[in-house]
């Protein structure tokens, strides 16, 4: 176990090493202060639910969001939970960390209002892939909370770049918009020598998130063959990389990459479709709990059904 954590740390450093220089005059948007405080406390290995609950309770909006999510069908608890202390004890700190981080990210990421970028589509894709990665991780025995968070954050750099670093990124974005036959990360690597996945890893590093999440985001554009060569296939990184191959709601039939890579995680197309169906059952409720006015990607699931 120590060896895999050491590898996470090594790759997290490699993925983000140059961005202090590249973005020397640019800082990513900060997470809400209360979220940053809670995540910082949760990063301590000896922390207990009794220590975290008061921090969440100090912010009524965050507390309400956590309770709304805890009581959703997503968790399927047998009774209603009415206190944050009870929620942190029942669900465990990893799950609470995922909920708090999800809330913080949705609050932080703003619509860049650039031609060709639809914030609703961005969140539809991101949330569906996050829920799908969670189901893959549960099916394969990985950490589902880390897979969910990693997939939710995998494209976090795109709206950030389009908002805060647009002059440096404009030419890449406009080139990709003019020719969508290539993936965005291919255009980025050709024109910039880095991609939004690496930039996203840097954003997560600036938020002081765990190395495993930095790697989930920074490596999600890699193939599963490459992920396997790094020794990360049987980790949440593998689940996130597979989820990133789920097509966008704007191109639901683009399934070739997903079909080619799913067998590497020993997942049949029938299993993939079943997991996607399961995601569809909870998508709307989770979106509502996060304050997102988005629609479930029914066309993507129908394409997966074949």
C-alpha cells in the first residue's frame, strides 16, 4: 500500500511540475473558505467525525447541502438523517469528504461565457462520468469516493482556462472548435506541449487535494494501456480514465474508444450498459442536490444499450 501511495506522489509531482512557471501570473479560483477548512481537517489521518461535524455545521448552506445529499436515493439509507454529526458517523469521512468537495467545486466553477462552451453540457458530462466512475470502482473493488471525485474534476481546468487564462488559451480553443474531429487534449499537446488534464492536476494541487485525485485528473486523457503500464489500472485512476471515454451528451454515438478499452478492466459492454442504467436512476436527484439544473444524459445511455 505504501508503494502505491509513493507512486501517486511521484506522478502528481511530475504532472504539475512545470505549471508554477507556465502560470506564474495566474492563480486558479479558490475553493470556498469553509470547504477548504473542512478538507484541510479531513486530510489529517487521526481526524474523527466528531471533529469534522462542527466545521460543517458552521456554514448553514454547506450543512444543508450535505444533509440533502445524505438523504438522497444515492445513499439509500433506511431512515432520515437530521444531523451532520450523525451523517459523518454513518457515512464515514471519505464519503463526507467527497460530498463537501463536490459542493465546493460546483460553487467555484463559473460559466466562462465563451462561444461553443455550454456550462450545462459541461456539468451533464462531468456528473454522469463521476457517477459512472463510482459504479465502476464499486464493481471492481476500488475506492468509489475517490473515483467519483476524480471523474467529477477531470475537466475542471477547461472552464478555468477559458475564464482566467483565455488570452493564452484562445488559439488552442478556437482551433479545436473549428475541427472537432480531434480530441481537445491532442490539439493542446500539439500547440502547447501540455493539456487541460495536466492543468487540472495543477489546479487540484493548488487546492491541496490528495495525490490520488491529482493523478486521476492529470492522467484521465491517457489510454488504459498507458494507465496499466504505470501500475494504476486497478485503482480509482483506472475507473476515472475509463469514465473519461464515455462520450459527451453532444456526441452520444462516439463509443469506439470506450468499447476498445472497457475489456482492460474486465468489463463487458453489457456490464457497462447496466452500470450506466444504474447511474441514470440517481442522476437527476444528485444534480438537484448539488444545485445543478441539468438533464440526465438519456441519449448516452441509449447508445450504450446498443
